[in-house]
C-alpha cells in the first residue's frame, strides 16, 4: 500500500495546467472579428480620402490587411492575457487547475460553493480582460493610424503611406502594453 502523500503527488503530476494560461475560445473569435474590422479602417481612409483605388491596388490592400489582422490579433491576445494575469493575482482568485484539484478532494458543500464562486470570478475577470484589451488596442491602433497617415507619412505616395501606416500601427499596438 502506498503512503498517503504519494496520491497527492500523483494528483499534482497529472494536473493539466494549460487551461490556466489560455483565454476562452470565444475571445479568439471576437479578437479575429475585431482585427478584421480594424484592418478595414485604414483601407476605408485610403480609398475615400487618398483616392487609392481598391481595384488597382489589390495586392497592397490584401497584403496590408493580412499583416494588420495577424499582428492586431496577436496584440489583442497578448494584452488580454497580461490583464487577466494581473487581475487574477491582484484579486487573489485561484487558477482553474488549483480549483480542479481541490474539487477532487472536496466532500463538503461549503468548499464546492467556494470553488463555484472562484469560477464565477474567473469568468468576470476574463470578460474584463476582453473589454480592456479591445478598448486599449483599438484606440491605440486608430490613433497611430491617423497620426502616421496624416502627419508623419503625408508626403509619401498613397500605397506606401497605407502600408507603412497600417503595419506600423499594428506593431505599435502589439509592442505598447
């Protein structure tokens, strides 16, 4: 018969901690839709104001949109994960893996209720991280696009202006956390 401490060590070893670092899958869908909408903003600016014809510049629009969507998506995810981690630490909410381990050993209804409350708090923290990430990244991206397009890159040709403004704005949104 194995000692009592061995079972506890086996529980910790078999524990899946991948869920602690991941955001909910619904966040990824929202981030992708938001990134596509943000990539459309510079395209609209350049087609309406700078008369950059979409029909004549399909490679520019396509390439810039693809890079912008990818980098903004990564920026949204990175910011949301950072905000989520800070909120979990500051509010003292248990990670999902810790709650699962305690739930295995929980025979008491009071402990189960406490774990359910921690799950509800994690859900609220995920929603708050989503909102902060979207608001911060969107405002930063749009501010830098306008700054780059109308002031910094105004003397360059429209295709170059669009490419540099959009990509630089998405990189700034990724790097500034």
